[in-house]
């Protein structure tokens, strides 16, 4: 059975908020209906109060009649409160269900996105969507749907009652509300939806700046540059404060002036003036004047609720837009009829690839790449920064899909290989190692669901990290970030152990020794030597001495293969590779 998703595909033309709320629409409708009943029933307390005031004005006072009206008033208030409480209970259950569904679907979506998507999307923005934006829907679903229904219908019922009791008092009851609305409209400027979008963007920038600063603060402190590292965070914070004041200031000033009309003294003054004038002239019944006055005094609080609920709805609409945008991110396509690679040869056929640029256009980084690596063979990708080395190699692991051309493993286009099969075929050791907050054993075992402790230890030994793990407080049960603090080289060896356990026939190494210090680089090289045995190997490297022994070396320049051959052939050609080699060897000799 296919479970219901919180939002359908991008072809759905309904608003993002409507899409988000669709799974709980029935519950929300039930809550609204119950609150409508509560609002209609709000007439009963006013009528009971009217009867009580009229009974108290008789001489002598009929105590039994007065007490019946008191009891009737209490029953009416209780029934009204019961309807509202049940409505809120239903919407709270709806909120719990919706948040669980949203976070589940967002996690599923993140799991289906191409791995390259995470390189171009800051973790702060992802966290804001998954955590903050989902949380911001709580107030709307659990409270505001019911509260705004009450805030609109209950005063409408009260105003209708005022006009029914006495049209003059009815006018007196609505004058402050109308005056408030006109004053605010004349003084306020700007589209609140656009303002909320700008505020949300500013908060996202601040959130990302915090993540970036925290991630690099240790290194900055080492070099005495902690204040420099916080510069971007301070700049983002100050820019947000300035923008917030500029956007919200006019609305706040308009609200401050307009709220004078809804203050209790002003409302009471208008109602009392009309009531006293009518009562003294004999045109208005005193009991009705009292009830209408009470209704008039209750109207401002309902307007506050409407204003707060509208604010909540605006925030929820913006949040829903970001949630839906993430849910609509195109996932990595899945083959209709998956094929299994026959061998481990890798072939790049006329590969083109482009990244989107800031102006909405595309920037081509690979153009017409033709390369092949036989099964068990090796290929090094070298060249200046930005030449497309990592992009090309990681396309083979399907971090992204090619724009044109094809990449084949074992004669099969990687787009026709099931993702599980592809992950068990292509192993990757990245330049930047990512170790989740799991135990050391769990981090290594990510490569194999049924790995035994013996296999985990064997992989760690082969990666020359076993002895270091035993020095941790809880050995293999030490948790990354808690009682396991690893250097870059140590983290790299954990990653190598993970890939050793994965045991893939194709291996991609992206600057695998870049995080190593001179003392540990030798150990990493030994671990890599064991890792690459018998595998088809693609290596990205800047230090040419580490790849001189490989079968083929491709020099990339501006997204194209500028030179191709063995180390000796490229040196003899005297081209760019030979010049890079001479520069590096002279630097080492010096």
C-alpha cells in the first residue's frame, strides 16, 4: 500500500499551503465546524445576560427567575467552551499527524535527491526547512484555524445581536472597529507577504552564517582570526536587523496609531455615550444597552486574534512554500528496467555537464569528455582548480546526472543501474570526510548492513586506524563528536575502512590524502594501496607524484581533455603536465 504524502508533485497548481494541509483537511474542517457551532452558541450567554439584567430590574426581584438566568448563562458558556475545546483537541491531533508526515516525507525526499544537490545547498537552509519551517506550521494548524474562525464568526454573531437589540447601539459597537481599519489602511505601506518573504530570507542567511562560522571557528582560533571569522555572521545579523526595521517599521507605527481606536476607554466611551443618550431619551432599553456595551468591549480582543492569526498564516504560507519547494526537488531518476553492470570497466562517452548560474542560466563545466578505464585499470584526473576533475569523477558515482553523453560501468549506463547496485559497485573516498554522529563501529559498518565486528576490525586494521580506535575512551563504541575527536587524517582512514568493507569493484579517490599530515600520510598511502588492489581506479590529485604510476593520466583544462597518456608519455610531450611536474619536483627539491 502506498502511503499518503503531504504534498503532491510539482504539477499540482494549488497553493503550497493548501497542498501541505491537504492530508489533515478533514480534521481541520471538523474543527472549524465545531467552532462555528460554538460561535453560534455564543448568542446564548448574551441572551441569558439580557434576561438576567431584565429580571434584576423588576421590583421586587424574582429570585427564582434570576437564578434560572444565571444557571442558563453558566450552561451556555460551558457548552460554548466545550465546542471550542473539542475543536482545538482535533486540530492539535491534526498538527501532530501533519508534522510527523512532513518530516517523514522531507527525510524521504532528501534520501532520493542526487548526492551533488547537498554540495550546492547549505546545511543551514536545509535545517531551517526541516525544523523551523515545519515547526512554524504548528501555530496555524493547532490554534489559528480555530481561533481565527472564532475571531471572525463570534463577533459577527455579536454585532448582529447588537443591531437586532438596537440599531443605534449596533452602530456604536462597530464604529471603533471601522475607525481602526481605516486608520491602519491609510498609514500602513507595503505587501505583508513580500515583507514576510524578505524576513524569512534574512533569517535563512543568518542561520547559514551561524553554521559556517561554527564549522570553521576552531581553525580560525588557531590562527588568531576568530573575530575575522565572525565577520560574516555579524554582517548578516546587522543586515537582517536593518532590513527588519525598514520593512516592519511603517506597519508598527500604523498599528500603534490605529490601536487607539480599540483601547477599552475609547470603545467604552463610544458605547456609553450612545447608550446613556438613548436611555435618558427613552429610546434605548437600559438592559439592551448594557448587553451591547459588553459585546462592544469584547470586539477589540477578537481583532487582535485576527491580526495575530493573519500574521501566523503569512508565516505559514512562506514556510509552506519552502517546504513544498524542497519536496518538489527532482529526485535522482530510477531506471524502469534496471540492468546489472557486466564487469567494472568505466567509459565516459561525449560527456557534457553544466551547473546553474546565479543569473538563471547554465555554466558548462564539462564539454565532450571521452575517456575509458578498462576493468582493473587506473586513471588519474589532474589539472588546475575548476577544470572539472571532481565533477567528472563524481558523475561516475552518479552524484549528478550528465547533461549529455553517457557514463557506462560494465557496459551499462549508470542511469540504468539501480541505486543500491550502483552504491555496491562504485566506492568513493572524498576529499572532505563526513562522519555522522554515530559510533566508530557504526560509521565503518555503514558500508555493509550485516557486517560483523570481526569484519569491522579487519577493515580498520587494513586502514591503519585500529590502534588509534583502541585509544579512544570506549574504543569502537566511541561516538563521533562526543568521546571521539579525530584529526583529518584519522577521519580519512575511517572513511577508507568504510570503503574497504564496502568492497566495490570501482573506486573513486578525490584527493584522499589532502587531510593528512606528513606523519600519517604514509599510513594513509599504505591503506590506499591495499584498498585499490584489483579495482578499477579513478583518482583526482593535485600532487602528481602520487599518481605517476597509474595506467593513464588525463589533464583537464576548462572542462576538456587537454592531454592524455602515461606519465612518461606526458613528460615527453612537454605540455602543461610536464610543466606542472617540473614545478612540483623543483619545489620539493628546494
